[in-house]
C-alpha cells in the first residue's frame, strides 16, 4: 500500500470517506440535481497512489478536493487530494442504478499532497488547482453545501471514523480529463499564507 505523509511521517489510511455533490457549481456542470441528503461513498486504502493516472481501464477525470485527516474522532490534519473518476463508466452505472465503486474506488483512484496540522480556523482555508499554469479549480468551505463540521456530524451518526482515515470533502466546478504529460499544481492557503503546494504529472500506464 502507498502511504500518505502527515507531519513528515508516513501513515496508512484504512479508508477514504468521500462527499459527493458538495459544491453547487460542480453539480451544475455535470447536469446533476442538488441532493436532498449528503452523498457519501468510500474508497479503500488500496486506492491511494503517488501517481496521477491518465488511464485506468478507461479515461480518467480529476477532481481536486480539500482533505482532512482524522485523529481521535476529530479533524487533525489538512491536505489536498485528487479524486480520480472513470466518468463514462460512472454515468453508465448511475443509469443502471448501480454502485459507483468500479468508477471511483479502483487502485490509483486517489492521490494526496502531504498533510499538515489543522489550522485554528478552517473557514479561512482555500485551495486552487492549476493545470499547465492555468487556473482550473478553486474552492473553500464557504462554497460547500455541507461544511466540514457538518460532514463529521452527519457521518458519525452511522459510521465510525478511525485514526488516519481521510475525509475528502467534494470538488468545485472545473473538473476535467487527466491527460498524460500535463502538470497539476495544487495549493492550499490559510487566508493568504501558503500552507501546501504539491504537484503531479499525468502519466499513461
């Protein structure tokens, strides 16, 4: 399994809990309806990779997300991640009323920046994704339908969150296809202070 880095230490998350349809702009760009309840799906720890796949049995879309690390049932760390999706397959599964795992939980479907300690005020956080130096996505908790503390409250009604689990909080508008050779740069800010900058290059296996 591939570790993630928290405070310079490798850790191995047991699961990745993902929130879907959490930004109105992203819901609109995919032509979906605003859900009446929070959309939740999981990825296994085996989904984590340090590589950005441009193909995984089919074309792959990127979704940059604000990510939290869990410790003692609370949010303790912050980072950025790319939720990778086989969108064509996902649409086929949705049309048939089937689960999304084949499109969302495959090996290599999640890649993360290093994580750092959580700042005091998460409402000051914001993030951007540039692809080949072009701003492609931007988000912050104020744009979320379900902000982080609401997500935790909802999840813990039916699910145990364990140490080193990762919470992916959904993606803003601007998703698109991963192309081999493209340079992805994600940046996380606390107000105007840069907390994290991490880059990936799309690869074709």
